[in-house]
């Protein structure tokens, strides 16, 4: 990744200037990133900083442009094509014919960093793909904040079949000098995360449910979204403490929650007399959470 970024003309310091929040985990990475984006957006609208926020997540729901957003809007197709062919042309011309080329996820990680640098974002939220230590997004040397969402068993071929192994991989995003947060984890995962943080002289902080979160609001249902939102708040407060004279206000928080949207995750779609419950759950952990959300929510609706 570093070699390819160098070919594109981007140094480590160029990436560090993006002011990155790096997020790993098993469940809730996308939602946590979307909450971070929403809080930074509302704070930026009130104070003028950050002016531009980049967001990289994967996979996409409908179209590839969704994976790379600025101020929560996916790149336009024209801009996406412009940066895609810039990256492709430069690497095609500069790499030897039989040299290793970026694969799919590596290409998107390169494209996102290239676009954020070209667009001059003030902050960038980067979601890992499925790992941490060896993830292609882990080219980031000096993130401002790192965060681990709830951990579970997934991608066992790459990460191992135990929660300890998965926690080890996810904690690979921890960097010396960067603030580190985690959602509550089971005890064995917490032990691994603490050890990994200690190796890099990091005081890892486990985040409880934030007492300022409003009750009975659809954006925070089911309860796991309160976990994701609380983790996002901790990240944003730390980010602003390092980069801004202002802090997150109560109005920023409430507005950020009310504006939160992450299609395909605990989404209710109303069509005529029917209500569709949509969630992109794909592993044992997330399917269980999605099923519980469906059972609790559907009791209030006659048509499903």
C-alpha cells in the first residue's frame, strides 16, 4: 500500500494531515462511522470546523460511489470516475508489467485516500475492511483516534476462529500517540485489547453508554445502536479536543442523532400497508441482533 501511495505522489505526512479516525470491529463499524460523521457534520455547521469530512466504508449497498463520501454525500459518478482513472493510469504506467497490482479492496482504500487528499478534507473517517493488523487501510501511521466496535466471530479464514485471535487482529489499528477507544467486550477480548494497547503505550478506554443519549428515539434502536453512538461520541470529543477550540454541544449531539441515517442497517421501510424490516446481517452475531430487533419492532406493526 505504501509503495502504491508513493507512486500516486502521496507521502505518509499527506495521509496524516487528513486527521483520521480509524475504526475496526466485527459489528457496528458502519453505524459507528456514520454517527461520527453526523456529529462532526453538525459541529461543523455550527462552528465552521470541520468544513469537509471524508467517510470511507465498505461494502456498498446500491452503488460503488457510496463507499467514498464527502460531507456524507457519495462522490458523484463523474468525480468517482476522475479519481479512479487517475489512480489506475498512474499505477499502470509506473509499475513494472509483472509487479503486484492492488486487488479490489486495496484499490478502494487507495482511491478513498487519493480522493480525500485531492478534495482537501479536514477530517477522514476510515473503516477497516475485515481485519486490522494486516488490513489495507492500516497504512495510516498517525491517526488521531482509533476505535474498536463490538467483537465477534467472523472472517475466521483471515482472522482465526477464537475471539482472542480476532481481538489481536482488530487491535492492529492502535498506534502510539493516538487515542484508543473500545465498546465493551467480553473479558477475554478486553484482555487482548488491553495488552495490545499496552505494547504501544496506549491507555485504551472502554466506553459505556453515554448518559446524554435521549430515550425512545428510532435512530438509537435497537440497543446496540446506543453502544455504537456512545463510542462515536467518545471519538468525536477526542477528535475535537485535539483539533478544535470548540467542543461538542448538546445541540450538536441531539441534531447529530436525529440526522443519523445508515440504510440497510436496522432500517424500516413503509410501503402502502406494508412495513419492511431491512438489515444486512451476515454473521451469527449480527443475525441474532437483527432477529431480536425484528421481533421487538414487529410486535407494534400488523403488516409485515
